[in-house]
C-alpha cells in the first residue's frame, strides 16, 4: 500500500488573561498578536499509522501528554505509542499544565484535550495518497547564547563562536499529481524574539515562518522544533518586528528548499519507542547542593509576600524541592530517583525522525543526526514531555542558566540520549 497522509489544523489560542509561561516573573497575557495553532499530520501505509502533532506551546508535562494521547487514540484509532506531541517551545503562549490553581488554566487544559482529540479524528478520517521528498538548507537567524563574560561567568547573551545548528530540514508531501499537501519544516532555535516582558500571545518566529511558506507553497506548514536549548535568535526586542523578520527569513529558506525537492513514491512507516532512565542531577557535591538549597530558601522567603509573581514563586519552589531531594540523597536520608525520558524514532519513507522530551543542547541533536543510518534525520526536542535542560557534559563545570537553574539530570544524560537515539534509529533500518 502506498503512503497516505491526513492533515488537520485547529486554533488553540487561549483567552486573554491566562498566565503565560517561558519567562519567570511575567504578567498574565494582555492581548493576542497572532493565533496559536496545532496541526496534526497522519501518515499510514498498510499498518498502524503515525500521528505527529506540532503545537505553538512551550511544553507539556508527561502526565498531560499521556492524557491527551489516550483521548486522541480513542478518537482516531491511532495507537497512543505512535502519537508524537511536539511543542515549538513557544515563550508567548499559555500555561497549560503547571497547576498554579487558576481556573482559566484548568479550563484551557481541558479544552486543549478535546481539541487534540478532534484533530486526531479529522486527520485520520480520510487519508489521501502522498509522495515524499526531503531537502536541506541553512539559516543564520540563530546564535549560541552561552556568552562568557570577562570574569569567566556564563550568561544568557551572544556567543558567535559557540556551536550552533544552522540546518533547515524540509519534508515535502505532494499528491501523485503534484498537488502540494503539506510541508514539514525543521529548525533549532528558541522562539524568544520578542523578549522577556512581552504579554501579547503570539507564535513568534515559527508563526511568521509558516505564513511565508504557506503563501508560497500553497499547503499547510508544520514547524518541528529541534535541539535549540542553547540557541537564541539573533534579534530579541520588546516588539513583534524581530519575530516577523526572522520568521520571514527562515520561511524564505524553507520555501527555497521546498522548490528544489522532487517527491517520489515513498516506502512505509515504522516506529520504535524506548524509555531511558537518566541519572538525577546531584550538583557535583553535597556542599554545592546545600549552598544552592540555602540560596533558594532565601529566595522563596522573599517571594512569599502578597503581590509577588506567581510564576517566580512556582519556579523557585520547584527548584527548591528538587535540591532538597538531592541534599537528602547525599546525606543518606533519601534516594534520588532517575529522570525517565521517552524517546521515539520513526521512519517515514526516506525520512527518519527521532525525539526527546526536553531542552536539548544543539550539539546533542547534531550528534544524533550525524550518526543516524538514514540520509535524512530530523531531531525533535520538546516532544512527549518535559524533563528540563539536557546540556552537553562539558557545560556543567562552566555553569550558566541551563546548568544551574533548569537542569535535572547529571552530565552523562546527553550521552545516554545520543546512544539511545542512534540505537532506535538503527532498529528502523530495513
């Protein structure tokens, strides 16, 4: 049986006033600049289908992913383990599942569940025959953000000499008669063009990119975020213009590559999944853990006042709880549980796709792509859960936000993800 495709899109823009995520200490949303979307792409041959959903959201917890998958499986008949929920890591979207006790958050999460179930049902309703082609380009809109100051401290800034993934992957799906059906665009860079204080809901540069591609290709475009944990856009300002112009630049490159691709009859689809246990972050020593615990206790006390940011309180408390567990483990009064991560690998004709549920440094994603047995491999970060940052081993002694503030795994985690990702891809070789 030939490869068949189903596609559906829905608006997932939340109501104004919902808490936003992506930056600590920011106010609730005050406006909508451009809509947020979820787009479902179903691919099937003679066996069970695969269902990819790309969303303009920051991330989803593992529990939310499991709940959504189950509802989508019931609605569509696609097995839950063959569904991938991929977030763009959008910093101008809503709080979905952090549980801050706001009724609007609970209502939005329940609404999203039903929307995704409906998307799955629509995408699976009447798949049409498709042909696939893959091409590659390059974009310079991202820059390594781990800047080293004169005193040696690593800060969030610009590091033009740091490693960065400039690859732009494009998958083109056409009908047998050449009619464009869908475009899958893959790139790695934080969607933070509008800075940390923007309170207008927006899809940032991926939304602008989609508009450009869809106007030129005449088909829906899905954005698949890559391993961009240590990559920021080259422009970040309190305005929409950086998102517009950088998205336009990326979109033009996607469209250029799309024009060069000649889709052909594609082989079948296949999928494998593995749950990997990553060692929890122990902060290198008991002394380091205790020092950080004391600092966070002081921060939590300062935030325990009326009017303090709910987002800042949440992140401080979450970090404190993790460090308390680490201190207990060092002192022999508890155990530090491993961080479980679901890794998927798919084969869609000549295209391979592998995923990880976290903020993965670009060097890790590039290693998986380079070691893949397939000619074309996309690495999707922020997919099927959220385990925090996964830096490369050499970043730990350097420190910096990605290591000190939002990391839950020890230095070997990146190597374990690479090994598992390449191993899974190897299982798909026919």
